[in-house]
C-alpha cells in the first residue's frame, strides 16, 4: 500500500474515535449562546463522548440534561469563572400556571447517565428565605464533578435516585439547610462544605439495603458566620447513611454532631459515623450515643472502589 493512502486511512479511522467538541460563549461567536442550546444539539440517545466547552461568564438559564443524552462532559476554563444561575424555588409559579416543587426547582437537572462537569459554578439565587431551592439535581447514574462550585441555600444539592452513584472531587459546596440530600450514594473527596445557617448539612434518605449513602473523605467543614449549632446530618428516611472520614470541622459544628429529625425511632436505624475528625468542631466524646466512631480496621473497608463498585469516575 502506498504511504499516502495508508496515512489517509489512518486519519479517517482516528476521526471515527474522536470526541465531538461544542463551544458556548456569551456573545455567540462559537455557535451557541446558551448552554441549553448546546445540549439540545446533541441527539438522543447519545452513546459517543461529547464535550461542551463553556467560555467564562454568567449564564442566566435553567438547564435540563435529558435522559438518553449520556457521556457528556461540561467543561469551564481552569482559573476562570463560569456561572450557571437561576432562581426557581418551591412555590414558584410558571407562565403556564403550574407550581414548582422541590424536585423540579433545580437550576441544573441531570437525567442522563455518565455526565461529568469541571470548572463550573452552579447557583440557585432564590435567597435564604425562599425555602427549598435546588441548585443541581443529579437523577442519572455515574455523575461526577471536579473543581466545581455549588451555591445556594436550602436543599442545594439533590442527589436523587435509589442505587445511583455520584462523585465530587475538590468542589466547593455552600448552603444553609439540608443542603446535601437524597437517596443516592455519593463520594465527596477533598471538598469544602460551607454552612450559612444553624441547621443540618446533610439530609440523607438512603435505603436500608444500600450499604453507603454520603461519604466525605478529607473534606473541610467551614463557615464565615457566627454559627454554633450546625449538625452533620439528620435523616430524611430511617436508613440514612452518612460518614465523615479524616475531615476537619470548624467550631460551627454542634458538639452532639447529629440530629434525629425530632423522631427518636430514627436513632435505631440511622447509620451515622465519623473517623479521625479534627478541628474545633470535632468532639467524639460528646457525639450522640447512636452515632459511631469508626475504628481503623473498619475504615480500611470504606474505599472509593468499594463504594462506587466497578465505576471509576472520569
């Protein structure tokens, strides 16, 4: 075979494996002015990797990633600020006359599987007193975030779906009440969890048959307000499972650590645990008796691989 013919065949074969790249910019110079328009351009079902690159800016829009639009990466520029923001909250009225509930109040809704985002800030700016106002709802499976920010207040991060698995790495999560909630299994590693109100950080509704709910590894729990009674979690279901492993906790974390949601029956079934908590908010002797302080041998089994199974996040 002649060299130039072989090279042509080789290049064509590479194109078959290349990843499609779409770019979004505020001025539309890249072809798309909105992030939703970029998602709409991807056919469904989609089984080929697609990357949506988003230029810096504030995108005031509500975005829905429909089921079937799988294998999509949403990527902002490193060290630049890209915001996706909207203001729906529970009770908001649509032009159609329909009323928004907690589940569909999200600024960013993900129904697809195998979604990944990095270098993006997601925000719901409905306000502190708006009630439940979701920033991101992760309803698909195998959803991951790296170096992302999540900004809002009550019910900020809705990790829904029984048996669904999610992953957060080096993210900033800022909320007020029950701001990480849902039934999914999720790993948070090297994240900053920032509280803006005396309330609970998590409100897990893990099914009792699921071994792991929310697991935090090497995270920093912080606040910039005069808070003193933030709890690590309260159950939204009897099998709620939350663990903090090697996390640093500021003084805003209440000595008792956990909340039974005003239902003593939850104390017999909630699966709440810590290991090697440090900082002024770490207080193992004062924690509620129905929570656990894990031993080193127990922690050896709580690995990202054991939690996420055969899925390795992007």
